[in-house]
C-alpha cells in the first residue's frame, strides 16, 4: 500500500455501495450512475490503494480481506464528510415537504416536527401524488413527501429511502343522490357494476390508480376512465360534480359539497403511508420529521394492522404482518 495518498469521497461512496449491495447493477441504481462508471471508480480506487477490494465472478460479488478491512474506515470518512456538509449547509437550508393534500395526519406529523426542531425551517406544500413528488425528490427539487412507497417503480425506489408511518382506512366519496349514499358504511361488494374515479390519467398519482385497480380486481368494480386532472379542492369538486360517479379516497378526505363520505368495509381496505426522501439526504429537520412520525404513530396506534383488512400483496416498504392472519399488502396517495 502506498505510504501517502488522497482518496476522493466519491470513490469511497462507490465502494461502500457495492459492499452493501454485493451487486454492481443494484449499487449503480442506488447511486444513480451508469454501471460502467461505477466499475471505473472501483478499479480506480483499487489502483490508488494498490489492492483488490472485490472478488468478481459471473454469479456473485464478494469483498476480499482487504475490502473487509477498508469498509469501516470508508464509512467513517463518509460520515465525517456528511457531518461537515450538515454543519455548513443543511442547518441553514429549509426542508421542502410535500404533504400531498391538506391531510390531517400528515399535517400533525409536520407540526410535531416543527416543535421538535424549532430552529429548523420546514416548508410545506400541498400537491398530490407520490409518483410526481418522487421524480422531484430524485431531481433535487423537493426533499420529502408522503405516500405509497411500494407503488413506485423499482428504479425510483432504488434512489429513495422510506419510513412506514401509518395505515389509513379507505373510503368512497358518493354524490348525495347515489344509491349507496344512505348507508353508514359501504361494503366493497355493493360497488360491483360501478365505475369509480381513482385519478386515472394523472401521471402524478399513478400509485393511487394502481392501488385502486388492485383493490377492484375480481370484484366487478371498474376504474373510471381518464378525466381532466384536478388540482385543488374546488377543481376536484367541480370535476366530481360533472362526472357524477363515486371516487376512491381515504377516511379523512376533506368534505366536498354535494357529496358524502362513507368508509369501505367487508373487508376494510387499507392505504399505508410512508415518509419518503432521497437516499443520502441528511438534515436535522428530516430527523425531526422521522421522530415525529414514530412518536405519533406509537401513541395513536398508526402501525397496528387490523385483522382481516385488505392490503396489496407483498408490497415494499410495509412492515410484515405479525401473527394477525391477514394477507400482506399495501397502498396510498389520495387523488387531487
């Protein structure tokens, strides 16, 4: 090994990513770089250190003894780099948080985070759809959002981190004169033959439309065809009045004049919500958001999955069921 050298942090990030994933393709996706560029960085690091760090075969990647020895030092260096960045940049930069809508639960998490970190600026916006928010997070134009993490594509999830926040019961928004409007709760089977609005055609809320399609499958319920994208409560009210059909929402969806909100039952469909941010993002306000979500979730029972509830199968980002005898599934993101 050379007695004196300087190593770029970028090369150490490449090394730790491959060491974590033990797979060059996954590591490249995690870092949002081309696999060829990642391989070049690893080869350059090996040349600078004068040692082989990985054993590569057609079937697997493994750390060499020198790679194992380097890993804890690489992590310490990167932690120091991140702490330096935090000290001079993150503490003074506002954290931009998309709440999706005027969702009461998301708002509670935000307000508690502001209490936990009074010196930090958490700027809120109220747009809809994790799909749209995720693209902005990955591009650096947004920091944090709430929604159905498992509804994003694998390539998007590779660049994002998430923390499960809660399960939300789903509901149906009905025109006041609808045949089901007088029911206190609407069984899913009662919607058979209906066409239900689920934001089809809105590219920012694809995760919600996909959730609806999964829920309706095999039940004789159709996802309503594409409609004009409605942004804001007033436009949503106008479009719903024009369509005159039910809409899939969550139980705390804000009141809409001319419509009634009814919970769905038999089974109760759940829409799990996660906090989502860019991998590698460090910010004291993000720490406060995560702490607030965990605190409120534990106090309010947000993490408890009701027995017999419906969730989409084997969805990323959702805790495994713990002996409650339900199918493991998920969902989230309300229409605008």
